[in-house]
C-alpha cells in the first residue's frame, strides 16, 4: 500500500478555470517542489490524452452543503458541528439526496475499486470569500448572489428567518489545503487520509448567520444611496429561486446550516491566515463593488 503512494506521479484537477480550481492550480504551479509531478488540469475546451499507466491522485471538490439539505421554516440555528474525522462514518453514509453527494460517492468508489491505481481526496469547502488568484472566474458565489438578490428586492432578503449558519474560509487558505493534501498524498504521508477516510472540510472562521449578513449588505447599499428599505423580507425558497432567475440551489446558499471542523486539514498543519470577521466583512464590501461594476 505504502509503495503505491511513492509511485504516484499524476495530479488531475477539475474546475481549473474556476474560483477554487484556478487558485489551486496557481498555487501548485508556483511551488517548485511540485515540478516533479505531472499536473493535469481539466479544461473543457481542450482535448486530453488518457494515460492509464501511471498512478493518479484525484482531488475532488465537494462542499459542506452535503451536511444539510432540508429547507424548512421550522429549522433554526445549527445544533450540530460535523468533524470530518470524528463524524466520518456518518458523513460517508450521507444520502445521495444531499448536494454534491452523488459525485462524492462516485469518487469514493474509484479508490475503493482501484486502490492500486488511484488515491482520492474530497475537499468540502464552507462559504468561500476573497478574490481568487486564478485565471478566469475569481469571485465566489454565496455573498455576491446575496448582494444581487438584495439589489433586486430593494431590501434585505433571507430564506425564512435567515437564522442559519455556515462557516467561512478565504480562497487563499483553501488553496493551501489542496496543496497540503496533494503534497502529502504524493509523498505518501500517513497523516493524509484518502478514499473513504479522505474527506477534508475547509473552515477557518465563523460566519455570522445569514440574517446578519443580509443586514450588513443592505447597510452598505443604503450608505451608497442605492437602497432605502432596511426591513428584512423573509422569503419562501420559491421566491428566492424567482429572484435568482430560476437557480434552484439559491435558497440552499442561505437557508440551511453547514457547520463543520477542519480536523483533517489541521492534522496536516494547515494554518489559515484569514480568520477574522473584519476581513470577512471587508470582503463583502469588495463583492458589493464587484456586483455594482457588472451592471
Ligand atoms: N464558491 C464557493 O463558495 C463554494 C463553496 C463550497 C463548494 N463549492 C463547490 O466547488 C465547486 C467549484 O466551485 P467554484 O466556486 O470554483 O466554481 P466556478 O468558479 O463556477 O468554477 C467552476 C469550474 O468548473 C468547470 N465546470 C463547470 N461545469 C463543468 C462540467 N460540466 N464539466 C467540466 N467542468 C465543468 C468550469 O469550467 P468552465 O470555465 O469551462 O465553465 C470551472 O472551471 C462547485 O462544485 C461548487 O459547488 C463552492
């Protein structure tokens, strides 16, 4: 088993033109110790040769929205924090009705069926903020989409009461998790679990609940003279989908709880640099400017 780790020399990255994938690819390309590995980035406009001879590391991007999928007006603040190590059995067995989980299950099967060929790791990020150092899409989604929804509604909007929490991570810190996992698995470190033990949550700071975020956004828009109504509009999921042009996942961005601990990443000595609420809020200001610049 250990010798398989040492023989691995391929890294395959999906979503390389995206916010996360771009940041990760940038980080790997800037790291001299990674030069000895063959790094393949999937880009949809380009054909790829298929090389089945070498051992491969598959790092898959999932999300911490796997942790809850029931939208309900009776749900309140989170009652549970999931650790990707301490709650592992529960996480692996989450049903395929959870977002991301059907693809996670495929990834889990890949290593289970071909452990001699592939090592897999699944990275689940919480709310990502910050501007990616990547190459195409560099802004995240949850906050920018909430800014857009607020502007469209002309007042702060929440899913039901909005009293739901996620945690947050800066995209630069997230890229470092990918780096550490990739390096550790390629080097055969026993600290880097893979396969059905290889779930990695990315979380560095506590997100204020989405109601508070909605209020913060509207305060900035009021200051800019763009909105005058500060009264929170508590919406049913269907109304949020309408505001977001039929995007069915929109209510889940702000209407579920997603609370976790980055246990496996911390075991790899991951030390996030961006953990303060101040930075998180400052980045909301940046997202507001970004959305306004798109108009
Ligand atoms: N941003 C967040 O806060 C966050 C948090 C947790 C989890 N996630 C998850 O992380 C993943 C990546 O998020 P992101 O924010 O980096 O997204 P993004 O910026 O929209 O990038 C998506 C990437 O995936 C590629 N892609 C899309 N559809 C594809 C397909 N059918 N086949 C192959 N490639 C495809 C895109 O390629 P093109 O450039 O060709 O379109 C792009 O490179 C998503 O699954 C998302 O749900 C995101």
